[in-house]
C-alpha cells in the first residue's frame, strides 16, 4: 500500500512539474510576447534537466517530458512561427534513428530518439548537425569514461538525455 502511494505522489509531482512549464509558456506567449523566445528556451532546458535526472537514475526518458517539449513546440509553431524545415528534419532524423533502433535496440532508446527529434524542432535548421555531433560526442566521451572506470566495454549504458541537454544548451542562440 505504501509503495502504491509513493508511486502516486511521484507521478503527481512529475505531471505537475511538466504541466507548469506548458502553462507558463502559454501565459508568457500571450501576456509578454517579447520574452517568448527566451521563455521557450529556458522552459525546454528545465524539462531537459528533468529528463536527464530520470535517464541517469532509471535509464528511461519519461513520456511526459517528451509531451511537454512537444506541447511547447506545437504552441510555438501555431502561435509564433512555424519552421517547416526544422519539422521535416526532425521527422527524417526520427526515421533514421528508429531504423537504428530496430536494427539494435541497445544502441539508442525510443525516449532518446523522441527527445533528439523534439530538440531539433526547437533549434534553427542550421544547428541540427552541430547538435547531433555534440550530442553523440558527449555520449561517446561519457561512455569512454564509464568504460575506463569499469575496466570493461561490456554492459555499459550511457544515458543520452544529459548529452542532449548539454548540446541543446550550447546551441541555443
């Protein structure tokens, strides 16, 4: 019984933590439109940090994290500016990464694929290759450190969300 209530409380906190940025973005978008771009970036970074914590602890990216970023991206596309190129790149990249996932599920997780695609939607099209390079360079570096510490290359899992978050933070303008 106690375990069940802990799970419910935890879910409630997660949902609340991810709904607040969506509501804040909506308010900022209409009340303070001149700060919309900065608010969007800050809120996505906060959501990516939440995702990173979960990925490090549980090796999972919560679907709510992806939903929150998607919600911000959709609101931005509908009410502020729709960048078709970013969305097309995101869809093509998702298809490529899903192909990699189907071939070998140990290389990348579905949550990571969705998170990468959503971050690509949030960046300028010209930053996509830089973002991908930085994300996978950080994950490679982190993986090498884990291999050296473990003195093995087997069964090493690298959480990709922190790498995605760091690459996103470095590339937002």
